[in-house]
């Protein structure tokens, strides 16, 4: 299956690209996607441990099952008051 990954803010700067398409085995989760991205972009290993994820524009937790054609956004930690 293929998923489209979008990077935002500091994650985009670290990756050096706006986004990528990643091929995963069917039934893989966001955790598998993070592993694949860490292999492709070693500089993202640490930032990926603190990011917020959105799948198809809805926030999700880790280990969320992905489906072919999903769009996954990697957002840096959000703070404010």
C-alpha cells in the first residue's frame, strides 16, 4: 500500500522536503511508517518521537492502522496557552 506523508514546520526543515510517498505492507501502522521514515531520513529519528500525527486530517495516536491512499501529516509538538 502507499501512503502520502506531509511534513510541517521544523519536521519539514529537518527532512528537507515537503512530503514523500511511502510504500508499506498492507495492515501496517503509523509505528511502521515512523520506522520507515527514520530509515529514509535518519535526521528525523529523534523528532519523530515527539510529533503529533494526523491521518486524513484527523489526529491519531501511535499504532493506528493505515490504509492504501491515506494521507499522514507529521506535525511538531504544539504548545501555547
